[in-house]
């Protein structure tokens, strides 16, 4: 099939590349000429394992192209995906200005009937707004489809090529059939293509992310209680996660969720609820609890060193909101670093992939170093904030030698407390007894 993807951010780039990988002819559109030129050479602006190689392979094969011209891409395509950003507005709602602008631009370029697919995460009712925006500028038929993405950063290629499910919201039967045909090669192992109306598809994406965010928040709350009563959250997780009704996924205690999806989507769903006169009480509590969880590490720091941290230096391992990405949007590290600096501390940090993004966001307020061990040199304590693989099995003797005192505060529970006690560390983690 001939496909256009408007927007080459995380979702658009992954979707366009994976469609091309399956033999479709895909044109990806971006307004930034420099970005388009870079993408044409196979260089991508984000870190996602396997994506750069796949982009280059499909560009060289002629299946994937990049352009600044929406009109050219639309004219040549049967299906047009809208994958532009939907940033969080000041009131917590999703800002649809870029989605609707893309819709109008598509409408002005249409040369016949087209299937227009909302791939961006959008509130319930957006499909109707997209349809109205297109009708303002063209008389050609436009069939609007909602096709939410369920990609995990760091595993996006696998998620797209081998999805757990594909959700297609289509109010037109012929558009539904075309979309099922497009996705059928991705579900040959029997995973479902679930078809529904557009409003239900839009709600499905928000509901899925909100439930996962709730699950993370619940285990974090359990972890905080475990510390109070002397229980071990890792044992509790094992106990409840083995229940088939609950499952083990998203039950790792830590310092709160971040990233581009969970915070924004939970907030948008709360806003949608308020707009229709309903209070989503659980999600209001999830937002409050997640914000609180980002302060748990600081409480452990101040319990050891006092409220005034002037003259103290803290090593930080991990800046991205999760491993296998350079994404620092809503990362707990940002909140923790800000609170440390406000109390007069100095911060020396390392991350395997997020250093460039950290420099952009934090500037010279902290010191960024190329080695995780270098960060420990002369520090009062090591704070582990992201569970990157490179941090899982470090040289503890080196850490002990470089720190002023052997103190580790582990926000991701990646080390064994008993082993840390044996090695001579003062060790604090989340929801487990300190040693």
C-alpha cells in the first residue's frame, strides 16, 4: 500500500519505518528540512534500539522516503496517518492544534477519497473534529480511523512488528477492511485485530495507559507501607504477581513513572472526565501519589544527611525515565535533581544514552561525566535512578573506593540488600529493609 505519515516524532517514525519494513511504500513528512535531510541519510534524532538500522535499510530499498511536502505525500497515498504531537495543555488536556492543523493541510492536498488515521494519542471525540476540519477545506470523501499505538520506548520495533493486539476504530466498513488488510501481516501468529467505533478506540488508549500507571502507583504505595511495617515489597510482588488475575507486569516498586505517555495521558483522561462533569477519583489519587513518590529518594537522602545539603555531592546513575531510551520527559531524575540543588547539593550524573538530552534540559546546573564510576569520585552517596543494564552488575569495590562513604540509595531495587550488607554498604532501597 501507499502510505503517508505526517510527523516524524517517536510514533510517526517507528510506524512509518515498520510499515515500510513490511513492503509498503511510505512517505514520512516533517516541517524541519534539516531533520528530513538527516533522516534521508539514515540518522535518527532519538535513541531506539534497532530503529536507525531499519530506517537506513528501507531508505536504501526505496520503500521509505522523507519529505517536507505534505501535499506531495498525500497525493501519492491511499492512507494518511496523523502522528504529530499532542502536548499537555496548561489545564491538563491534550493540545490538538497540531492534529487539526495537519488535518486541514491533508484536506487541502486531497485529490480523491482518502483514509485518514489518527495515530497520535487523542481525546475521545477527536475523530469527529478531524473530519470537520477536513470538510472545511475539501469536498473529497475522508474516512477517519482511530488507530492508537501501544509502543514501549526501548522495545518499539518489536511492539509494532509483533503487537499484542491492534485496535482499529472505524465507523466506515470499507475503511475498516483496508486497515485490517494493512495490519494482517503483523498478526500472523493469531494476535487479535480488535475493531470498534472511533470513540471506543480513542478511550481504549487512555484507559490502557491509565490502568498501567495505576498499577505502578499501587505497588509504590504498597512499597511505602512495607517500609513502615517491616515487610519486603519484592516478596509481596512475587506473592500477588503469581495470581493470574493480577500478573507480574508493572509491579516493580520505584520512584514513580515518567515519560511521554503515562503522565500526559492520565492528566488528559482526568481533564476529559471533568469536562463531562465526572470526577475520576482513582486517577486523581494516582497523579498525587506518583508526584509524592518522586520525593521518596530525597527523604532518604535527608534522613542520612539532614535538610541542608550544602557542601554535599551526590552521584546519580540514570537520567532517562526508563532504560533503553534517551527520553527524560517527566523523568523522576529531574524532580530529584531539582530538590537536591535547592538544598545546596552538587550533582554529578551519568546515563548511557540521555547525556545530550540532559545537557539540553539541565545545562551546567549539574556535572555530567562519561563514566558511571567517575560520577562516584568523592561523592557522599550514590543514587541509582534508572535501572540500565550497565548498572546491574557494577564493580562494588571500585564504588566503595571512590565514594566518601559506602552509601547507596537505590531507587529501582536492582541490588540485593543482604549482599550489600555483606559488602559493607549502607544501602537503602524502595519498600525493603535498609541495611
